[in-house]
C-alpha cells in the first residue's frame, strides 16, 4: 500500500483526497495546510497538521497549493526516499528534493461539485525514469488517463486550458448576463452549451464552427453590436468575430 | 395528424425532418428547396420540390433557410389557413401570411451529428394567441422544452447563443491549435471541456470562474502572453483576462 501525504487543502487537494480514499491501493496518511481552519474538512477522516516538521513518512508528498508558493514549500521538505510531486500546470519540474515529479490533473475543480476522477487526465513528469514510472503507477490507481508529458507540453496544455475552460466559462457568464437583462432563465442555454462541448469531442472544433461570423453575415453582426450596450462586450464580440473570420476566410 | 411542409434543406431543416419523422402525431408531407441537389437526402423518404407553386397543402409551413432570404420567401407563400413560421433566431416575426409565427430551435446543428431533439429548447412566437397555441402544441410533439418568448427576448437569446456557442467553439479551436503546436492530442482537453460545460449547468458561470485571471496571478498571465506567438491570440488573451478581472474585482 502506497502512503501519501497531501500538502494543501484547496480544490485540487480535496478532489485528490477523495479519489485516493476510494482506492485500496493507496492510503492518504496525512493532510498538511499552513492554515488550520482549511483542514476542517479532513480532520475526522485523516491525520492533519499545520506543522511541516510533523509530517509523517510516506512514499509520495503531493503538493497542491498556490503556484507561487510551490517552490519555497518543496525546498523545506527533505524526505530521503519519497517522491515530492507538485500538481501545478505552470510550475517547472523542481530539483530540490531527492526525487522530484509533477502530478498535474488537467481539470477544473470546485470543492462542492463531485466529479468522476477516473476520467481526469493526469499529466506526469519526473526527474528520472524510475520516478516517472512510480508516478504513472500512482496516477493509474485513480485515473484511466495518465500521460507522461514534457515541461513544454505541460506549459502549452495549461495555456490551452485557459482558453478551453477559464475563458470559455467567462463567455458563459456573459451569455448569462445577456439572458438576465431580458429575464430569460439561463437554463434555456443549457442544451446549447452541452451540445457545443459534445461536438468538440466528436469532431475538430475548427471544423464545427458555425454562426454569423463564420457565415460573414454582416447584417446580424451589426445588429448584435447594436444590441450590446457595454463597450467591453462590443470589443470582445468584434475581436472574436474578426478572429473567426481570419481563420475561416471568405463566406462559403 | 398535423401536416407539415419544410422549406429548406440545411442543418435545421434536416434535424426538424428527423424529429417530426419520429412522432406519430405529425407528418412531413413535403420538403422544398430552391436547389435540387440539396434535396437528395430527402427524396426517397418524402415528396420533394424546387417549385414554390407545387407546394402541397399543410397545417404548418416551416421555413428553415438563410436568415436574409426568409422575408422574401414568406411573401411568396399564401396559404389561407396554415401557419407560416420561420426558424431563425434573428429574423423578426413576419406579417405577410394570414397566420404568422416563429419556431426557433435554440441549438447548434450539424448535419452529420445526431442529437436528441426532445432536449432542444424551442422558442415560440406568433401573431395571435391561437397561433401561438398551435405552434406550442406542434413544438411539444418533438421537444420537452417549448417556451413562448417575445421578439426582444429571442434577439437576446440569439446574441447570448453567439457567446455561449459560436465564440466558445472558437476558443476550443484556439486551444486545439495550441495543443497541435506541441503535438499534444486534443483529446487531452476533452474532460476539461466537458466538465466546464457541466458546471455551467449546475451553478451560475459567474460563480464558477477559476484561473489565473480570476486569481490575479500576474506571473502566470505574463508567462502565457510570452508563450503566445500570434498577436491576435495575445490580444484575445488580454481582453478576456481584463474582462474577467473587471467582473471579479480584486484578488480574493
């Protein structure tokens, strides 16, 4: 049985904890966080600590804290045989521990929305082949999609994820705002959002493009720009329309 | 049994035809299109015609052609008792027929991707209460989500749909492009795209926002801007980041 210490108590830490709790092949032996209050969720289920000097021995120390604190935290750890792996999309592979790795789950996590971790892609990187194999094996206990990737691939994936998740969600929020102005329940758009995401998984999104920008339907584009009262939304509308038209060329 | 003539042979017309074909309460008696070749899909299953003067009698004439041709086509129809309804999100309710309506399916349709029409929201508008009731009843034979909406609500829904579907799909295409540059299969992002869409249906997207923009993580934002080589993509990244930060205020 592999022993794991999770460092961090946020969204990623919580979902990792729940995923490992479900597999008999691993045991989370401790959760560390620098603020005690954040450990409330865990304290009746596992040993918790706010003291780095009180960390238990383990096979893996998984760091799920804010990106800009990962490096400093890892420098304070010094397990001789365990692998220290962070879970960030944008932090480089570290080298201050004896055994270093990355265990990056490519997913958007909310504490209160359950999800099936077996479908979450896990991107693995490590300083040695042996450590990569160990992390791959650990990943496979909770996910069906475990990939070894390079630092530069991980950086690109993280950037791509900002477009496909963070920016996409903001477009949903804009749509929600437009609906609210007309007292339209946002539910009305749910099926469309679902189908758009579904199609992107069946076919290349570049080939799925539809809408007034793609059709070069200037009459509708002008009407939409007139409807938008916010200068910011007009600018987003114009820029994305132009970008679609740059990609798809003339009306077809 | 309600008799329907569909005018048009594109994505919307095709999906409407398939949806009505599945219900015993309606019969599509004819499909019209101005180009004969586009009728190939239908010709072994229903009467087809390219001649407006050869239209069969029916209870409903549903117009699913390009937005800018709807008005002119409807002016050429003159059924005395039937309802003439177009299926466009952006064309106003017409008044040139005896009985006029709108039968707008709020969904993104691709000819070759099957979908469950019962989940497609249908937005209904008509010139009289009687005609609205008729169109609502027709809609309910193929969809579980049939709403009466006003012209101004429909205009806003169509605009919101551009953000939630067309622009969102373009962001997927950008993410796909970033992945391709690093030989990363786009599949790696599928679970993230799925979950982002899923969360938008569980919770307000405004509340779901995550990512470096929301966290005001300037180090990651700068690194991403440096990674992007295209001036256009840099501009989109900056504008959407700024818009998220305008909405969500200071780091929390």
